[in-house]
């Protein structure tokens, strides 16, 4: 009991201790929960209509589309710019598909399997023309070829690994096409539904025909706004506020953006660096001019242009080399010469110049055996049989080959990064053999009986050794630039100091506006993702760390100048204020010019009050009239002219984009052509479809799209 009384005497203290313990436990769980939420957010590329997409799922879509592009272009890899385009296409497609799917679900719209089959049977969709399933005779998509492929795909799973891989790649490609077809068709159905909510009728059609074809001729008196000096117009804050409220919808932005100031230092080669590469090229010049075979000289130079030792067309050479090579003689060496456009130093030796076919048709029988000698003996016997009149295809089938005729073009081999001797021998033989000539080629892995069937498009080809190297800065040059800029950034760690002292230190402060998370680069400089991540986590007026970026040749520091939140930009925004001020200025000048021309009952009266008079023909209501006197298109003037009868003077002055106008209608005529109600209604329906196509902007505004791609890509 004594112990219980002691506990009771400490009751308040115990309650406090327990409360603190509970709070610590709850706080710890809250911190864990927040950390978990942050980790989850770090893995999210974005969000559409509340649905999040992870970086892993987005990367799968990017990989899928990348494979499609590579298959379409016949490429092994995509460069950075192409990958960025792929990421943008995937993101835009993802966002649009989610928005359309959401709307379609509410309306009960969907694309059925039977609808898709009808699209395939018709074979007219442009997407289908990008597939390999094209009938060569009709030039159209052939659904039978597709069905044959899908049936073969199932049987190829346990077949030759290389063949199975090719089938798998094509199968994935088709799945992408089919998915895209469904998405495209659903969007078209939704757009068509919207378009049919906007109806046309015979009365509207007749009116639109008149608007398009009734032409007016006028005598125009123009009073340009430029005739009044801006300094003579008084603008108050109340004027600006009133106009801002009137125009406020124009200033809505649907994503957050940021304005920056930045200093970008591009490191370039020093005079010493340039002298060093010139000395290096002096050695190449001597070696290249003396070498009977330039292969080793070019290889050791690490030239950007490989030497294949084969005749190639100009298309295989860099543009600056191709423009020079025709003026060179065989055996001549030219250079070294600098190319400012690609920042390279270049040296050329023209080894040979000849006329050769651009395309060669050939067929072959490949011979393999246990030893090269055995393969050669078999190839020689095939050659003798052909010389004696044997049928090529019959012999080929004997060796489990088709002997089919194939074409090879210069473009298929001349841009190769390297070429072994066997391949070089094969290509040289194709280029030099006569039509119907047969030859045995002995290689390290076997022999080939080769026959040239046809040669086409004789072109000039060049065997040229080219040493092209970038003029690069040295480590010392980069280190000096780095140390200097690093010292500047350390000593000037605020916006005011950077702006004040940049020019003194040889740097320039630049500006960039309205940067969003959708951009791949900051200030157009490659490899600035870390700077982008900093930018969208920073506060106004903060200065970033110094970043090494670009192609390892840029140093960058960024100042976050202004954050533009999602929503309406205010009048305190300089861009908004300038736009509003320009509109107020126009309104004020219009009032002054309207007052000036008040009382004018004819064009002559207006001319007497300082207006410029001219004649303008072929004015229709359907198109804005261009006024040479003010250099502007004026839709309001077109409308006023259409509402004024022939022989009448305008009832009121017209306030336009670039001036105030009064006019007299001197004539009105209809263009030649008969009104056709069906044709005109069809034209209106087409126009309505175009209007309905703008629905995506409205859907986007309501989709609460979050784009975090800058964190990952």
C-alpha cells in the first residue's frame, strides 16, 4: 500500500513521462511515415487524374517505344536527342491515353475486338503501313501475312535461338502497334462524339458560303496607333488593374514554372592546346604522305573517320571532306585545315578515285568444311560445274541454300566503323566483277562461290584516308577555368554579388524564363539534370552550387530568380504587366483617334483629319483583312465591312489591332461558283471536327497532371 501511495504521489510526473513517451513513439512513426511517403514520391515519374506512374513502369514504356523506333530506323542505338524525343512522346501518349480512357469510361465508349479486326481487314490505317506485313503487289497492309506471322511465332519458341529472338522482337513491335491502334481509335471515337454535338444546318451552310465568297471593295481611312507617341498617353494603376481583370484568363498557367539567372562558362582550347594539336598533325601529314597503305596511320591517330580501304561514295564522308575531295588529285594530301562548324582539324589523302556501281545484284553458295583446304576444294568443284553450264540454284539447294539473288548498295557497308580483310575482299569483288562473272573467294572460315548478276547506277567512288580530330582543351586548361570560376562562385554567393561582379571577372549573367519540369536541359546545356533537381527544390533568390555539365566542357551556376506558381499570374509579373500595359496603351490611343475622327461622314472627311486613305479589294467576312497602312491583319474590320451595305459609309469607327478605321463600301460581288448545300455542310462538319480536336487542352487543365521526369531523366 505504501508503494501504491508513493506511486500516486508521483501521479502527475508519471502522466507527463508517459505522455512524452507516447508522443515520442507517435512522432517516430510519423517521421517514418513521412520518410516512406517521400521515398515513394521519389520513385514516381508523374501523376494523371490521381493515378501515379513509377519510374520503373515509365522506363518499361520508354524501352518499348525505343525498340519500335530502332526497328523502324534499322538502328542499334539511339542518341541522347532521340532518347529525349522518345521520353517526350511516351509521356505525352501516356497522359493523353489516361485522360481519354477516363472520359470514355464515363461515357461507355470502348474499342471492341471486332472493331480492331475490321481496321486490320480494311488495312488503310497509316500505322499499319509501318509494319512489315505489306503485300508487295498491292502495296497495302495484308492481314493474312499478320495472321501467318502470329501462327509461326507460336511454333518458333523452341526453335533456333537467333530466329526465335527475331520473332520475339517483331512480336513486341506488333503488340505496340496494336496497343497504339486501340488508343488512337478510342480517341477518334471520343473526338467524333464531341464533333457531333456541334451541328451544322442548311441555314448555317448558306451563311458560311456567303461569308467565304462575298467580296467587298472599300475606300479605307486608317489612323495608326503609331501616329501617337507613347509619351502622350497617361496610364494609371487603376487602368492596369481594370484591364488585367478583363484579360485575366489569358494569364492562367497550368504548371509551375521558374525564371533564372545563370552564369555559364564554356571551356575552350587555349592557344597552347591548339599549338599542340597542330604539332601532332604535322607528324600525321608526314606519315600519311609517305605511307603506301595509310591503314595504320589512320588507326593510330584515333580519327573520327575510320579508314576501310574501300572505295566509298561522298555520302560516307563528312560534308567538309566531301566538298574538298573532288578538287584533289590521286595521291595528293590536303591539310591540316580547321573546320569551325564541328571544331575539328582535318587531313585528307586521296588514295584512289574510280567509277563503280552503287548497287550490285549477286548470289552466292557458302561452303564450310572441316578444314579450309577441304572447303576450297569443294568450292572449286562447284565453280567448275557452273562453268560447265550447271544451274546455280540447283547447286545451291544441294548445299542446303536457296541461291536467291540479293542486292547490296554502297550505303549498306560504307559507313561501317571497321571492316576485316575477308569482308573487304568480298565487297571489293562485288564492286569489280563483271555481270555474270563467277569467282571463288577463300576466307579463314570457309569459301564462297560468288556470282554477280547485275550492276546499276555507276557513280564516282573514293578511297580516302581522313584524319579528323576534335580540337580539345587540355586538363590544364580545364583546371585553370575550373579554379577561376570556383573562386568566383565562392566569393560571390548571392544574386546581387554575382550580377555586380560577373563582368569584372570576365563572365556574363544570362536569363531564362518559364522553365518547367518538362524540360530536359537547363539553359540548353546537356547533362544539367542535377541543376534541374536543385532548381525545383530551391527558394527564390537562392544560388546553386557550381555544376560541371555539358559534354564535360561547361561550368554553371544558377540563381532562382522567380517562382511562378500554378494558377493565374499576377500584375506584378513583368511579362503580364507589359502585356496589360500594351493593351491599355492601345485602348487609350483608340479613344484619342476615335475622338479625332468623330463627326466624319465620309472617307474624305477622315482624310482631312489626318487619316491615310487607300483602296482594299477582295475582303470577305471569313478571313481577316490585311491593311498595308498599319501592317496588320484586322478581323474586326472584316466583320464591320460585311455588316455595311454597298455604297454606305461605316456607322462607327472600327477599333482594330493596329489602328482605328472608317470606310466606305464601294462594291460587293459574289465569287464565281455555285452554292452546293451538301458540300458546304461537309466543309462545316470538317471544321467542327477541328474545333473538337482542341478538347485535349480542356482535359489536361482538369487532369491534375504532375510531371516529375526531371528527377530521373
